[in-house]
C-alpha cells in the first residue's frame, strides 16, 4: 500500500531572506480578503519505519521511495504564483532557502498572500528556477498581469543538442559530476478554493493554510555491480572484468516545465500533503523539433574480479552519477526501453562481451521524478540484472529481467549505435 505522510508532524525548514518581486497589495474590490498561507514538501520523503513496499506500478513490479541524495536535490529557491479565475495574477513571490537535504516531514515556507476569497485560485510552484533552461523571466507575471493555463502548460525546458549527425548522443539536462553544480528544478500547480471568512469573524484578516507537494522535473540513474556464486553468495569470479560501456537508449531532449496531462498514484486531488506519489501517465512535447538519443554513461572505472596483482576488487560497487535527464515518453517501436552493457575481460587481448538491447519491462515510461537503479550481478560466467525503478525513494522490483547469458570466452559481434 502507498504510505502517506498525513497526520505526521510537519517541521518547517528555516528560510533565508524573502525575495518577493514586488509587494503583494490588498486586492481591489469589496470582497472579503483572506491571507493564504502556503507550505511545500518535496515529492520524495525519507523511508518510513514501516518497510513494506509503497505499491506496484506496473502491476507485478513493487516500488518504494528514495530520499534526496544531495542539497542540489532540495529546494534553494521557491517561487509561488497565485492566479485568479479570470487568469489575473494575484501574487508572485520568491523565497530563498539555506542548503538542506530535505528530511521526512520537512516543509518549505510558509509563503503568505493576501487574496480575494470565495473563488478558486490556480497556484503555481517553481523551485530552483535558475536551473531551468531556456531561462524564463518569472517576474513578467507580476501582480495584475495575465497567466493563462494554456500559456503555463506549454512552457518548455531543454538544453541544446546537436541536430546532426543523427548518431549524436544525448546530453544530460544537468551534469553535477564536476565542480559546477545546479539545483534540480521542480514544479507543480494546484487549484485551491479560498473560502470566504465567517460572517461573525472578529479578526481583521482571516487565514487559510494549504500544504502542497512539488515534483522534480528530471530523472536519474544508478548502477551497482556485484559478484555472486551460483548459490547467491558474494564471491569473486575467476576472471576479472571491467565495464567498458553502459548505454541507455531513447532519452528525450525536451519536456514541459509543469507536469502536463499528468496523473498520479494516489491521485493529485486526494491529499496534497501525501508526498509519496508515482507518475502513472504524462505527456511530453511531440517529436517535431524534439530529439530522442541514447546516452553512454562514463562508467569504465567499475571493475570486479581479481586484478593482475592478485588482489580482489570490492564485491559490490556502486555508480550513481549526478546526471539528470528529461522525462521521456515511450513512443519507440515495440514500446520498449533498452540498455546495453559491454564487458571486457582484463588481461592480454581479453575478449569483449556485449549484452545488447536488453529490455526493461518494468519501465513502460520514464516520467519525471524517477530514479532507475540497475543492479548487475556477475554470477560465475553469466550476467543477470535486477532493475529498481523508484520515484526518488528504494524500490526492490521483482520479478527481474535477465540479460541473455553469454560466456565471456564467446564474445559476439553486435551492431553499434545508432
């Protein structure tokens, strides 16, 4: 079952200075005014003490959740834009926050807006806006300006990829593997009815509070390699191998800034304080002016077995690069995502073994806020893999898919990209 955070103690994260683009005025008109007090939690809390899986999606593939790994997966800035039913912007404010790896139950905020009551507001959330490419000037949506749902839902985020030659590889949307790091962009929007204050209210201003989740706009990968004997015990294989290349196919260049035609499990409207949500349906920009490419991970340092000096490598090695990509809708032939792994037996003229175009059956699509873990298991002279698909929190997915088993002494020649 999906585990919710409702009813848990919610602790506000200490904030830095406010960076409101302009003072939020009291709206004109005779209608009652309400202070709307908004707080935000990231869609990826720490695991609860209950170790049960959060659910299954697709059917037969359990998932759980993975916490944020670095401060760059937290919120550095948070902008909230409040829009009236006639598409008039009623509030636009940005808050800065100190670096912080979000913990379970933490909230960012609150941000407060004085708004007209007795109507539905469209509330847009944008975190870490400086990392959105191409850059968007959010100050253009000042109080009194217009922001329509159609304009917001069509905003795009992408980085530039070469359009030729056709075999050019994908380029990560964010590459935090070096010294120059960016905060992961996040976004959401909600429709909230602001109630009119009670007629007998004696206070000057009535306050209404709301708590929302926000979703990371990107996806990422992690890999582990371990060695086991035929009984599943950790051991070292006789031969020593290194990962020569590891590729994931069909990564898309462009995505929408805000979730577009997106459905969640549980549903978005069911409880906005339940931060454990899985995207089960979404839409990406079409292929007109959009590119889909493979990506080779720089993974050559991963080795297992016994090296030439007779020393053993670590029984399990982990590779979780801070590389982030756009969500990708699976519109490929055969409705599949593929992964390629190329292994090289160390030593003089060691053969190369390729496991080519292996299907990931529990990854029907690759929505935002997904963390795909690929666990490679070297078992004597065959290779199998376990895939964990996670909405940024740890998913143990069974059943497992397997690479076709190829003995390292019998390398195959297989076609290359594209």
